[in-house]
């Protein structure tokens, strides 16, 4: 299920950053970054698009992409 609800970003002390959505929370500790990646996913018939919003955290060149209940850990640059 795509994350389509609003997402809140909070930067804490000592390099701690949090992204919050109703479905998932992502925390990056250290000199990493967090961001949101939006896109459209085209469904098989009837071919209608769904809005998709991923939470993304990156630390030392490794990214974790969060899409609902799914998480992908990779060094690749992915898009919804």
C-alpha cells in the first residue's frame, strides 16, 4: 500500500533526523539525509495511476526506501 498521507520531517540534536508518516517512522543517526520521493504508479487494467510517496534515508551511500510495509536497502538510486 503506498504512503500517501502527509509526512513530517523533524531535525533533532547531534545529527538525528526523523521522517514521520501515519504508516512508518524513519530515523537517520549521523551524517546522513532523509527525503521524500513522489511518483505515479500505473496499475494494470484499468491503467489508472496511483500516487506514490516513499520515505528515503541515506547514510554512507546506502539508501533505505520505505513504501508502506516494504523496505528496500540498496546503493541504487530508485524512483517510484
